[in-house]
């Protein structure tokens, strides 16, 4: 485990009250844990602008009766096979399917793949959730 360093932070009372409210809402054990989460989140956002490796999941909901939609989604995943790690297909009900696709690559590549899949005609809803591995890609 990395060495822990303590430091203090000064802020106005209103900002501290809002922060403590966030700590409670999110179920953090203490302020330090919440602040670490916020810092990690900010650093990940910065890495999206660089050439760092990210991993993510694209979640899609679609009507599987939609003509050729499943085939189109599969073809897109095959086109980007180097980035697609895995996919899971779930039958939600008679009409709707959920597809979860795990990816790894640069932020630009992962975002482009997500945009392509989510914009595919017939997809009802889609989201990309991503984080970083901290690895630099040359």
C-alpha cells in the first residue's frame, strides 16, 4: 500500500456543509475517503484528454425485433475487435434486450465506438461508463 500523507484544507462553511452533505448521500465513511474519490474522478477526466488507456462499458437497450439491428450491432463490435473485450446479452422481456460491452483503448477510440453503437438506428438507450487503468499508450 502507498504511503499516506496528511494535509489540511481550508474552505468556507457553506462549501464544507455542501461537501459533508455529499459525503452522507454517497455513503463515504469519512471526508478523506470522499475527497480521494473526488480527486480520482477529476484525474480520470484529465486522462480522457490525454493518451492514457481507459476501460469502459457500453450499455445498450434495444428492441430485438427491430430488423437487422442485432446484426448491425455485432458487425460494429467486430469492426473494433481489438478494443472490445467482451459482451453480454440479456433478454429483458419479450421485446427488449440489454447488451453490455466491455472495452479497452484510448479515450478517443472508446468514445467513438460508444457513439457509433449508441447512435445505431433502433437502439432505445445507451450509456458509456469509463475509468482509467493509469497506463500510458505510446
